C-alpha cells in the first residue's frame, strides 16, 4: 500500500513559499548587506537588460533622427521646386501681359498709320468748311473711335519746337520769339502713348541771331 502523508499539519518545505529580501540595508543592524550570489546574478541580469534596452532605444532615436532629416530634406527640395515653379509661372504671366500690351499697341499703331491719309483729308475739309452733313458725322465717329484706342492728334501754333515730335517743313527768323517756336501747323501729328505715328509737320520760326 502507498503510504499517505500524515495529517500532522507540518508543511512540506518544498511546498512552502520562499521570499527573498532584496533590501540592501539590514533592517535590524542598519548595515549594508552584501548581495547573495543569487541577488548578484539577478542584479547583473537586470543591468544587462537595462543596457540592452537603452541601446535599442538609442538606436531607435538615431534611426528616427536620420529619417526625420531625410524627410526634412525632401520637404525642402519639394518647397524649392514649388518656389521655382511659381517664379516661372509669374514670369510667364508677366511676359504674356507685356506681349499682349505690345501686340495691342502694334495693332493700334498699324490702324492709325493706315488711317492718317484719311484723317488728313478730314482735317483739310474741316479747315475749308467742307466738313458738313453725314460726312461730318462719320468723320467725328472715326476720330472718336481712334481717340478711344489711344490715338491722339497733336500740334499747336506757339508750341516750342521739339525735333522729337515735330518735323520742320518751313523755317524763318523773328525777333518776336526767344526760342524756336511752331509758327504754323501744316499737318497735325498723331501719336499713341507708346510711339509717334507721324510727327507734326510745321513751320518754325527761330529768334534773330
């Protein structure tokens, strides 16, 4: 028969929970206790584990910093590319606007130059009092349209003579003027804000020498 343990109440040492006092200071004497071999092994294992964890964390931080630097560089490159694209677009818009204005000015100048002979005839008819009836209304509409396009008639008797805007067809001297002066407008000039379509053709009077 198998011998059963007696129910004497005495616990088996193997079944009794074991406790390890890890306090470094003896609570009874207050002196520093030397760690047992088991405690020393556990402490060393904990230290190794801590160092390993710190190494992993440090390596992770290094990798994270490297990745962040790479992403920052990519972002800066993207921002530089966007900036260059915006500058190119702005330059294109400015060039397009300038080309549009220049094309408009060339078109207006072409129309104005083509109509100058007609405008001369209208001016001559007006001077002789022949600009009457329906023809007068048409002439006024034509001149108004050209004015809206920016074509201006100029040239007035008494203006100082300016070779940049006047063409002298006649020349004389007089003691009544102090500077070269437009004495008579033979044909008016026409200009746009950007160019002279035809210089005003005038008679000039210079002061006496």
